[in-house]
C-alpha cells in the first residue's frame, strides 16, 4: 500500500477488478496478494532447476522481467509498464527468431510464434512472481496498484528463488535416478 490510505487502495483494486466482484469474502480471496506478502517458497515446478515454461528458459524470464526495473517512480503507471513488458517480449522474439535460410514469410511466422510463446511465458512468470500465480487484473494494473517498491521487491524475491533453484547442484543433491542416468 506504501503511502496510500486503505480506502484509496481498496477503491483502486475495486475499479480494476469490479467485473469479478461478487462478495467481500470472494473479493478478498481473489485479491489477497494485494494485502499480504507473497511467498516464493512453494516454487512452482515450472521454475525449478534449469526449467522452462512454454519453451522459454526461466533465466530468460527473469532477465525480461528485470526490464521493469528501468521504469522510474514518475513513469510507474499501467501504460508505461505495458509498454516495457511489450518491449521485453519483442526484444526476446527478435533475438530468438533464428538466422536460417528460410524464406522471409517463414521467418515472420517464426518471429510471431516466438513472440506469442514468450509473451505467454513472461505473463505467467510475472503473475507467479507478483501474485503467487493467482488470477486477477492485468499485469500492468497489478504492478501499478502494488506500487514500485512492493512490485520490485516481489520481482527480486522471485528472481532469487529461480536463481537458487537454477544453480548447479552438487552430486549429493542429485536424486539417485538422475545420477545413474548421467553415467
């Protein structure tokens, strides 16, 4: 909530998520992550050791999410945040489209497919990082409501969780089935 009062904070959330309001209890359950810290200890398996989501490595998602750090306090609104997320998606798809001998129309299709897959993966990652994967308003609106300080703290915690699980494991930590398969 940072420096906003509770009434203004609730009004923001209600305005953004009004179409889903049914009861106060349901509203709280649906939007609980706006009122309490989130936990990344129960890390979703898709962000586990060297994993990927929708074919995108978790470390690439962390890198893309870090572009949000570039948005300063004065520019911290849904429009600017949506633009920064779109920039992250486009820049990833541009570098991932491939340099092969395919005709231009095939490369364009590859680019769009890469862009769609990365967009889906990044939005899933951001929703997990900011709201433990819970449904709710769009990511830009969610970032705006949470405020820059809280949002960046949650993104940092999520990135640290992914890095911890992406770090190379020593042989003692590798399950016996994996250790046998690697020999």
